[in-house]
């Protein structure tokens, strides 16, 4: 009865989130101009463009099936079958949403625009020489300066697509297939981590929400979806290690975290989520303190390789900050984006996540007040709180002004498990699906 009585409070939290989004839209459209915000449909980067597409029937079908049967299937399916089923369902959802815009606009053309990674493939004929010279092209006034997304990330991001091209998977189509396929595995990684740290019951309850996330609108096809998967697997492997698995998993976690830092500067903040995993698994850490050896060794691999070749990560980051404020960030007002970014987060995680975070907060506060919350509930609440903290640090840093609907995808995925606390999951899943379908059909999203 207590869970049901708190349903109105969930609705109040959702209503507050709707007001936040409405305020971001109204202020963005009527207080600021396009030249102030440099986004077409504030707070999102996009434009008003109602449309249907070839992915529409599939998207509606996947949404309806997941909302209607997802909770029951997730509760009953054997765990080893649930993980590939979740991956497949997440891919079906992401692909169908992407194809609402058609193959070219929704998938193949996304990563080939002038600001994207594939636009510079021809400049990477000599990879070591390009890495050594990478920092010389970051600033806007530098000769042959890199496009925005290339300059805005460490070279590991661009190098991924260069290597795909080298093995014969060149062009926007293969890049889109890679990005969506790998990005969809983030759903599985989060499930693995939640089960290891918080128990199977909560992981099963979270599974349909991870599949049917509104974030899938931007997971297909944004390279940040691929980054999200790499970061998520780093956390998942660390969670497996601290809960008793082989120390080799820790080396894998360190290796993937090192790679994460060379895909996106901002994802160094995943150290906050990693620290939360270590705290939640502190018993395992005390029993096997040697796990830090393979963890740190794994973390060193990618930085050492790039440094030996000649790429200076720290210099590149400082040059990026300068480039960032030479461009749009020097115009976009911090006073708007510091809270409008949170409205973007509502749109990519959905109202269900807002309600779930409210319940997670109640669990944490109840623990401090002597409440009787289950241990696994406390652990999940702590994990999503760590993800929220990392996101808020990114927000306050001023290095995330706009476009956070894609930039914050890696953090957003770790907020979604809070939905495991919600009663009546079918109703909330329906709300998630409706939001994603509206966003994808009414707006032409871009980056």
C-alpha cells in the first residue's frame, strides 16, 4: 500500500519535470534568439519537422510490445537469455527510431556531415603522423583546423572510424551500423552491473526501461552512443570483479576506462561512477586488494600507447577549452544552459526516470533516517545517485552548453535503472515510448 500511496508524488515529480522542459522551451524561444543559443529548437539541437518514415510502423510495434509484455518477459526469462533479448530489443527500438528519418538521413548520413568524423578520413593516411600532429589543428585559427566533433574529442573517437574504413567497412552506412550495434550493448552492460551490485530482482525490473529509453532517439546514430557502451562495459566489468569474478575482468575494466578517456574528455567523470562501484563492492575490494594492480595496469594501456606515438592528451584538452570558447560556447549563455541542460536530460531519460529518481532519493533519505529499505534498494539508489552527481558536475563545469541530449547519453543510461523502483511499469513504459515517438516524429534532430 505504501508503494501505491506514493504514486501521486511520482506524478508531482513528473509534472515538475514537464514544467522544467516547458520553461526551457518558452525561455529559449521568447527570451533568447537563435544567435544567443545556436540551437534550432531550444533546448534541443534540431528543428520542427513533423514527419513519418519507413521506421514508423516498426517503432510503434516495438514500443507497444515492450510496454505490454516487457515487464513479464523480463521477470520470467532465464537470465542468460534475457541479456541477448534485451540487446536485440534495444537494437530494434534504436533502428526503428533512426529509420523514421529514412536510411540516409537517419543512419548513413549522420556521421558524414562536415562536422563529423568521417569527413576527415582521408587525412589519416599515416595514423602515427596524424596523431603527432593532431593538436596542431584543434584551434579555429590553426591551419586546416579539425571539424567541431573531431576537435572536440580525443583522437580515439575519429580513429575508430578510420580503422573501420581500413578493414573495408568504410562509409556512413557501416559507421552507422557499428555505432548502433555497439551502442545498444550499453543496455546489457548496465543490466550486468545492476545485477552484480544490486541483485537480479532490480535488474529484471529495470530491463524494459533500458530497452525502451527515449535516449534511443539520439543513440541512433550518434557516436556518443558508442562512447556510452564503452564506458558502460568498463563499469560492468569492474562490478563483476568486486563481486567475486576473475581479476582479469578488472584489467578489462581498466582498459575500457582508458579507452573511454580517449573517446571523450568529459567521460573522465565516469571515475565517479567507478568509485561508487568500488564503494558498493568494498567487501570484495578488502578481500582482494590486488585487484588494483590489473585495474591500474589496464587503465595505463591506451594512454601509454597514444603518448608513445606522440599525442599529448592534456595539451589537447586545454586547446579544446580554448577552441570551445572561440566558438558557440563563447556565445551560449551559461545562465540558460546550466538549467536547460537538465531539461534535455528529462527528454532523453523520460518522466519515468524522474519519478524513479524521486523514489531513489526517498530510499537514500529513508536510510539516513533509520528507514527499513532493502539493502539492494539502497545499493541501486546509491549507484544512480553517483551517475546523477557525475552529470551535475558536467553541467556546472560550463563545458556542456547545449547538445547534451547526445553528449550526456553515457550518463543518462545510468539514471534509467531508477525506474526499477516504480510500480505499474507498463504505464510508465507507455509514457517513455510516447515521448520518444513524439520527439522523433515531430523534430528533425541533429548535431
